[in-house]
């Protein structure tokens, strides 16, 4: 899995925007102005950070050595995911989970605005 494939998958989601608020090597994907993923563009192997339910985070970290607390982020809510060695279905599931968590936290008005973008 590479950055292009991940970006293609994410950009098919409603209201996703790409930003570089930290530096040119840290691509941040947002929905409704809130971050749901960070991609370390220069990291080898490819590493992404995703928001994850705290209980599920603990399970994931125990099961997969590629998943750890995210660097420079709240480790209760964010995981770093080294994509090498993980099934693409799991990576997509983690991306969906992060996006859905952030989307669900948006105001009703913001959700409605984003829904209008679909049409």
C-alpha cells in the first residue's frame, strides 16, 4: 500500500480536505475542519496516524506490532500505523473508523453542509 492508494481511498469520502498545517512532510486529512489522519510523507515504511476508540486501540496494539501510540499526539485517542505487513482491509477499516469518529463529532449544521457536497 502506498500514499497514492490511501489518498485515493480517503478523497472518495465526503468533505475530505488535504492540508499541511505542521510542515511539508506531514499531510493532514480533515473532515469538517477536524483532523482524522496524518500521513508522514517521508517515513519509510509508510506510517499514518489515525484516531481510534481507546478500547479498540488497546486491542490493536496488543495484536499488531505495527500499531502503537501516535508520536506527538494523545496516545489514548491516536495510533501510529506502519502499513507494511498489515492487510489493506484492516488499514481501510482503521481509516473508516477514524473518519467516522470525527464526522460523528461534528455539529448537525456542519454534517448537513458536508452532505450537500455529495450532490
